[in-house]
């Protein structure tokens, strides 16, 4: 039996195939910029790469959540700053109303101003960000308080939400980032349910009725309540200031983590373009040399096998 594919031909074809495969792989890396495009390119690194990508996606979600938390905390901080200014105005009006020279008509005029402050304070308790009531805890589609001047205390509570949500940071921890309107503006004794001395709405309402009734003694007695309520608002603002600091630390950590993960992914899947280009050039040179050498070798024909 005569065969036209001797061992030397088989070896030559195999070597050419290997060189062409190297050229194809190098060309793919140069054109795509990736050394891993499909799982078969590096089966031993696929699990690592998938985990890195999952970690990056999770970290980017944390960054997005932190951006929203930053907006919420800043809005809360601003609202409470304005609320503190309102309490300063209320204290000033209380001092005016407590003077012996203030008559009943003057106190009625002051009462109207206090009622306006009460309404504004309720509005601050309804602060929203992108349609969410940021002082409504876990029930942020509705305000905790609404304004109803027909009620003895016009700050009317409609819901009593908890604030259980936590903000996750990239280090694996989490922290509370909000207070409810009840915690801020309407503190009450947990046993009796009665307003505490730091209750903002109650302090303003006490002053309002004292002015309305032309009661100088009650006006004077309301001043310590207003000061305690103001201190409560300052405490709440300090809470959000700490939240903003914590969020900034978490943002910095997440940003650094993002850079590290992207670098690890790049090191795992990105091609070394100069090396790949050199590999392609060397392989092309080897392929050309192989064909030239093969062309210089003696060839046998059918006549070599005929007697």
C-alpha cells in the first residue's frame, strides 16, 4: 500500500497548525484587548473572574445606595438647621410675650406668628427626597404628621413608623442613617405616652395657647420647654452630621474597593498587548520559515516507488 502522508509530512502539518493557533490567539488578544473572552480561554481562572465581577457589581450597588443616603442625610441636616432657626424665632417671640408691657392684642399677634412656626415645623417633618418622606422611617410613602389647625394640637400624627433600615458599607458593616419625625419632633415617654420636656410640637403648642390666652406666667414657663426642644433639634442635627461623616468614610472605602476590584479584573482578563503583538510577529516569522524550509526539502513522486 502506498501512502502520500509520511511521518515528516504529519509532523510538519501539526507544527504549522500549532503556529497558526498561536497566531490566531495572539491576534484575538490584540484586537479585543482581552486574554479571556470565553471560558475555554482560561478554565482555571473563570471562577476567580466571575467572583471578582460579582464583587464589583455588589460594590457599585453599595456606592449607589451611599449616594442616595448622602442626599437623604444632607436634606435632613438642612431641614433640621431650618427647624432650629424656627425655634430661635419662637424663643424670641416668647421673650417678647413674657414682658409686662405686652398687652393682650400684642400677644394675639405673637400667637399668630407662633402658629405659622408650628405649621412650618410640621412641613419640615414632611421633608421629602425624590418623593420619599425621609423622616417616615420604614413607611416613607406617607408623612408621619399633617397640619390641622382645627385640632387643639395641630400637629396630627397619622402613622407611627419604625426606622429599621441600615446603610451597608463596602467593608461589610452597616449603620443606621435615619430618625423618624416622632423621634425628632414629638418625643414621648414610652410608658405613659405623654410628651417629654424636649417635645418640639408640644413646646410650640404650649406657647401658642399661653399667648392666645394672654397668660404671662404660662408664656414664661414655656421658655424652658422651648430651650429643651431646641436642644433636641440640635441633637437630631448632630446625629445626621455623624451620619454624613460615616457615609463619607464608607464612600471613600467603596471608591478604593472599586479601583482595587477593577484592577484585579484587568490583571485577570486583559491582554498584554505588546506581548501578544510580539508573539504574533514571532509566530508569523516561524510560520514563514517553516514553509521556506519545507519548500527546500526534496520531494518524492510516484516514480520513486516504481521499478
